[in-house]
């Protein structure tokens, strides 16, 4: 670029001054219409080394402007600078072997530290298991002792801490609603009385809280064998039993009519003998062989006979019933194949 600018400048000088381009006279002018283009356009590039003296610029482009020694020094310095820059780049770009070894060493150290922490973390769990096992082993004698104590307590409580008085073990009585409740008694206060149909007391049929009572009234236990027991804070009584016999049937033999006999449908009499503890009597007629679930005719009385009225002639079965105050239910006698005239 400097050569072209210099050539243009010289040609201008030659055309305007008609002077020899090799003459130094062209550079002797210090004032005139034309200004030196190097001082304005290229001042920043050349001021530091060459100033604005165009003679110094012209010396650059002369054949001997740079000596061979200077050229060699410049080239050597450039090569050295390139070598230094290349070495620095390679040094920064290539991974350091030392750094890799250090990272491997750090990783190994970290792994060893994690393993140590894992072992330390496992130790409390192992110690806890060992402690639990030791506690369990230590607790076994205590558990055995507790079991023995419980067994002893159960043995004591089942030896009859409460003495039964009545009814006597194995006693019995007939079911009789006219006699009122059945009485049970024992010595000392009790908190509960239990009744069952089985000696094992399972299942429980009846259980009553007593609040420290020493007797209990059981209203009309049904016929059969019963087992009973009372309990308090000291334990339980022995299991005792009693039996309730079926109620005695009322005896009221029918006098008239007789089986296969006859009776008038208007004014005929059905009679029987009186029985104790009977509340009332009933006479029912149904066609022979039919059910008494829905009798054709029914008569009632508190006496020992009834007079038939309005019974249609035919063959009937007649039954006489007595409501037993002992059993609390009807008891019946049937006279079959009675002819009503």
C-alpha cells in the first residue's frame, strides 16, 4: 500500500513541477498548495518510528533500506513469538496428566470416605439389632415369670373364691310360674352372675351386674340343666349346676262326650273334671280330620262344662283345653270322631 501511494505522489510531483523524480529538490518545498498525504492520512502509523519525514519513508523502499541482518532478526523474533504462542496454546488445550492423576486420587479418597461413612451408618443399625436381641433375651425370663404369675393367679381365682349357698349343686325343681322367681345366694359380695347351658360357661345365656350383692332372683328359668357362677374382684366361684324340670301337666279328665260318642248341637253338654292352678277352659270343634288352627266352633268358660249352641250336625273332633297357671300355656285333650246331632 505504501508503494502505490508513494508512486502516485511522485507522479503528481513530476507532472506539476516537471522535475526529476530522483531529485531531492521536490522534497525541499515546505509550503505550497499541496500537502504531504502521509502526515494527514498515515500519521498514526508512522509517527512513532519515522515521524513525518518523507525522506525516511523513501529510505524504506530503497534496495538497501533493510539490511540482511535486520531482516534475519525480525524473522527470528517472529518465529520465536509464534513458537511461544503455539506452545502456550498446546499447554492450555491438552489435559494435564498430573491433573487427571489428582482427580483420580480425589475420587478414590471420596469413595473411601463414603465407604467409611456407610460402615459408620451401618454400625448403629447393627448395634441396635444386637441391643434388641439382648433385650429380648433378657426379657424372656421376665416373660416366663409373668406367665407363671398369671397361671398362679388363674389357679387361685378358679379355686372358688366365693362360696355358693343355694341352690345346692345338682339340685332341681319343677318349672312353676305360680311359685315366683328362683333364688340364688352365696357368701360375700359379687359383681356379676353368669348363667350358661354348658359347664364351660360358653356361650353365656344370661349375665347380670350385681354391684356387690350376695343374692339374685332368676325369674322362671326354662326347663333344662343350667350352670352358674359369680365373680368379684377377688376371683370367681366354682361352676355350680341346677336343673329345672318340665312343668307338671294339669289333670282335667273329659267326662262327656266320649270318643266315637254323640252330643246335641243345641243344648248338648261337654264336661270335665276341675284341675288345680288352671285359669280358664276352652272347648273347640273342627270337622273330623281337620286342623284346630281354625276351628269351626269355640266356647270358653271358667267352670268345668259348656253347653253347645248352634253347632251344625256332623262329625267333629272335639278338644278341651285348660290354661295352666304353672306352665303359663294351654294344655289340651282331644276327643275324636264325635257326632253332633
